[in-house]
C-alpha cells in the first residue's frame, strides 16, 4: 500500500490570490498524482488540505524549479506577434514532464491579434502577461523556500501585478499618480501570483459563454454595473475534476458542503484588481 501524505496550508481564503494559488497547487499536483484529493477547512482560520502520494518536499521539488527558472517557460505568439499563450513545463523525480498552457487573460483572439479580454485581464498599459510573469519568476528566484507553506508566505517588490492580490493594488486616486504606468514596484507574493495563474486557467476558465464581456469567464457575475468574482471552498475531499466544479458553487450543492465568497472587481482608470472577499449565500447575498 502506497504511503499517503497530508499537506496542510493555512491561508486566508478571503484573499483571492491565496485561494487561487491553492487551486493552482492542486492542479499541478494532480498532473503528477492522479489519486490526489483536496478540501478546505473552514472556521476562524481557513486551511487548504491536500491528500497525496506526493510529500510536501516532493511536490515542492516539482513546483519550485519552474517558478524560479524562466528557461522552463515559453512565449508563443501569432503572426502579428501577439502572445497567444504561455507554456510552463514541470518535471517530476521519475522523469515525468507536464506542460501547462496559460491563456487566461483573453476570451478570444483574432488572426490580426485583436484581443477580447476576459474577466481575468485586470492589467493594462505597459503591463503584459509575459512581462509580469517574467518579473515574478525572477523575484521568486531570489527567495528561499523549504516548504509549500513557506512559498505562500513570501513577499517581494515587483513592477507589475495580475490584479489577483488585493494587497498589491494601489489606487491612483489615493497616491496622485499611477504606480502601474510609472512601473513603480508593489509588494506582493510572487509565488502566489504565479500559482494563481494555474488556478484561474483551470478552475475558472475563459471562453465559457457566448458573451463579449467579463461574465464570459466562469465565476464572474454582474450586478448593478459592478462585477464580482464568486468562488467556493469545498469542504469534503474530492479529486481535481470535481473540485473544479465545486469551486463554482453549483446551486444544487448544499451550503453545508461549501462556503461561498465574493470579491468585487475594483476598477480605476485602465486597471482593475480583486478585493478582499466577503462570505455570501447561494444567491450571492451577504
């Protein structure tokens, strides 16, 4: 009988970047261990619990090299030199290699390179997905981590942000200028931001509805001219396929089996970011 390992990560599920990062960790782990299960523990301190044949150390040795080495990433462009997706390669100790394709920032892309952005494209101006990713990888390379829990506690100054992390977003009206336009650094967790890409890509995919607006992405709703990202903690151990469904909190799932949260998509000028979430019921009400 194979040994099983419980990897418990204490995180703030009210922070969308930490939630999405845990989804990303589960997504990567499942590629290398098809028996992996995961669930959330609620209460005063939320925790993400992964049950896997992989130990914390083994999973860290799969994740860390890719998040700290730009040579394991590839930028794929079309004829118009528009980036159509990023590729990230992860490798296991047994020689297994897994490629992830990331294109979560747009809903559709024409042959001429014109993008219809998804709800997840919250950066603008001089910021590009590949530029932000490169900066995050370079920052991760300077940080020392010996466990997955440590990964989610690291912070660093970066020149751009995907908008996943509310604590890394600064309002131009508050400071009198746009830190993004001036490429001024903000403090965030670069590991969490990178892992959140895999969570957004696979748990809350774009191009899921016939609509050329933000709500074409899973998990997004519009109410009173405001956009919200809705997500759920699933409270029972499940495999990756079911976890992706439960993260979207289907109406038929009893509230006793999930905890639902809502994050406002705050917008200022060309930039947007997720805000700290608040708990909701099945109708999206507080």
